[in-house]
C-alpha cells in the first residue's frame, strides 16, 4: 500500500493546527448553504490525497461524496478500480470517520460514467436483490451518511423508486439520498437515466434530500443566472437544487471565471435565499486564481464559502 506523502502530512498538520480535536459536531457553526466536494481521485501518481483539510472551519464544507462505487459482480463491489475494503483505502476510511466526527456528512456515490450498476438493479425483484444486498452490505461497512445516485445509463422510474425505498427502509429516514442529474434533466429533457425527473420528485420528493445538478460539460452555464432561474421557474424547490461546478478547467468544459461566478452567485443568493448550495467536481485538483497550483484543494471551498455566505 502506498504510504502517506509529505503533502498529505502537510494537510494533517494544517488541520490539526486549526481544528480543536474531538469537538461536538452540534457545536460547530454551520454555514447556511451546502458546500459539497466529490472525491473520486483518492490517489494521484501513487500519492494519497488527504481529505483532512475539508474540516478546516474556513472551508464551510458540509458534505463530501466519495466516488465511485461500481457493482461489477455480487462478490466484487469496487471503489473505482479496487475492492472497497482494499488496504489502499485504509487512510480514506480513517479520514471518513474523522470528517464525520467533525460534523461533515460523508456519502458514497454509485455509478457515474462507468455503465452497468443501475441496469443490473433494474429488473426482477430477485435480480434486484442479487445486486442490492452486496451494495447494502458495502454501505453499512463504510458507515456512509447517504448515497448519491449518479444515474448516467438507462433506468426505469420504477427501478429508481424501488432502490430509494429499499435504502430508506434499511438505513432510516436520516439517511441522505441525493441524485446527480445534468441540468437539462430538471427541465424534463436529456436526462441521462431516461426517466422523468419531475415525476420522481412529485412522487418521491420527500425521500430525496437534494439534486447535485451538473451545470458543466455542456449541460449548463453558471457564468450567468439564466439556467438556474429557468429550473426554479419550472417549480423546483430552490433548497434542493445544488449548483454543480468543475473545480478545475481540466475537469470538463464549463469552468467559470471567478469574477463571473461571484457575480452570478451573489445574484442567485439574493433572489433565492434558500438556494441549495454548491458542489464541486472534484476535490483533488481544485484550484483558484489565487492558488492556481494543484495541492491546496480546500482553497476552492474557502472561495465558494466566501461567495455564498457573504453575498
């Protein structure tokens, strides 16, 4: 297993310096807007990417979503390319517990661009349980606070409802269920999963915490408010529509210059005081204009926290 690097040791020293250990999560001041990181790249060039800086108070990070879970065979549930309980992930799961102790909710993400996990569960009840039961075991093992459903392959509305119902029944009403639609899906067009998102929200909205909405890769534009305005005008609750951004221009098209993003978020926060917040894809290579070199991803969260909560 690769050892922790000097870079991750730096993160640890920084976090330990700025955070009082063993604080009561209820006593930690919470920002009034969600700030969410997706964390898919746990290692880069054999170097472990530490999550510890997300608990620094200035970041305002409320949730981290660990990606991506794949259902390969019932006996082989992986986090990206490796078994989720592989030795290489020991530092990750240790830090997940540290984040949770500090009041940051940690979810898993199922699916994404890799195909197959959802189609496997979208059939007979017997076939569903063949795949759901090992997924359920993995969620319990990891101790996740919720599951993000990133459905980028065909799945029936009934299949989505069945999955959410089972998750809520097995893990309780406090277990967070989120979805990660592209922005046009909330306008009832171009949902990558094929089902009607509005029908899902109308029928099962009380069980869905929020939507990590992708406004990048050609699916939306957050240099201005139009796309978000259009979604809200269609009747979506503002507190459930989280603005999804890329944290680095290399991650996908649609990266927004900071001045335009600040102006856009300021206007949106003024117009929608209960706005759902902001999520970033992804954590490890997050950069800002002030910190353009990869290695200080928490600076992106600090920037977003300032934009959202001082608007």
